[in-house]
C-alpha cells in the first residue's frame, strides 16, 4: 500500500508556522490532550491515517503537499483520505458491514455493486476509481486513474508555491532568486521553475550532481523536505545508500548473517540509537 509519508519534524514546523499550540491541534482532532501530537512530532508514533486529512485541514495545508504519497491508492488509502475509520465508513455506507469492508481491504472478498456505488460517493471518487483501488487491494496492477482530489504535477507545485508565498503572485524569476539566495549560487534558472510549473517532473528538470543541491534549495524555500521532489525509486536508493554508508562508517554488517535475511542486529542497534537521539533532540525543543 502506498501509504502517505509522515514526517514529525515537518508537522512541527508547519504547526509552529501557523502559530498553533499542540493543545489546539489536539482539540481540533478530538483528542483529550496534546500528548499524542507531541508523540507524533517526536517520531515515536504516527497518527492514524484517517486523521491526516483533518490535520492538513486544521493547519491550512494541502493534504498531498503536507503528506505526499507515492503511487496510487488502494481501498484503505481512499477510506483514510476521506477521513473515515473502517467502522465509520461501514456505518456511513449502510450497505455493508465492517467485516465485509475489511475483507475487501485485505484482498479477500470483492465488493458488490451496491457497496461500490455507496463507497465511491462516500469517498468522493468515481465507481471506476474505487474498483481500481479495490484491484490494488487484491495485489493487481491497474492503470492510474486520477480524480479531482488527486493532484497533477502542475497542481502539486503550484500548491507548494501558494503555501510558501500566500497571497503573492510570484514569477519564475522570483522563485529562482529565492532558491539561489538559499543556496548562495545561481544554480536554479527561471526556465527550470517554469518547467516545474508546467508539470515537468523535478527529476527531469534537474540532473547530475546539481539535482540534490537544487532539491535542497527548493525544499528550504517551499518549506518541505527535499524528498518531495524525488521519485519513489530514487528515494529508496538514496536511503539504502545512506544506510550502507553508515554501516561502513561504523564498521558493522548491514545484513544479517546465516541466511536469516533482513538487517543485522548491530545495524538495528545503531538505527535505534540514532532514533533515540533524534527523539531526545525533538523533545528538547519543548511542546510549543
């Protein structure tokens, strides 16, 4: 399932930029205290996927910008994007039980025509898009069918610009200048910004060693992680390269030995150590 990417640090940055206390965000989500929000922002836990749309709404952010996702949705993704728990969706649809919905989401039993029509209306998609999502839940490869809630590359980049420059009509030169000011060089050209606004993939606009630097600058100006501009395969390769480098620096084995598969105990220990240090650092920043 192509789950949405969640970055606790990014959530904290956006919340603080909105001048919203953790307590206020928690109240908007119907939570009893700010503790869950603090846990999410520290990276120790992730919010339920069905709460992501409400979080984005409360913070005045585009869902696909704040919590981007690689690939196309399955049934669970459509439900969560509509802001429903499994039980709430089954109750609202009226024509199926939680058990039947769960069976479809797990790829065990297909939905009947009435259930498809009701869920499509509930989730704000077409019946064809819901059937395509169902097929993905069953592990089938189907063509992409983008609906209105989805974002084209053009809409996605323009949404980032609107969030970074609220109320301003920025030109390609304005954006390029802002990025170059962050980088301290004239690396990004207005024509490249124009290409991004026209819907061209960032990985096609920038190439070679300059790509990662450009993505860092774009991320700094637009207030997002540079990973947003990478394609899914590139992100996976980059993460694996970084982990391999870390293993070499620590002089430990990356993979488990003896045919066990997976990550070695020594590597897991290092990752846990780094995560604990990062969580401690985040906690030092306080709850504001």
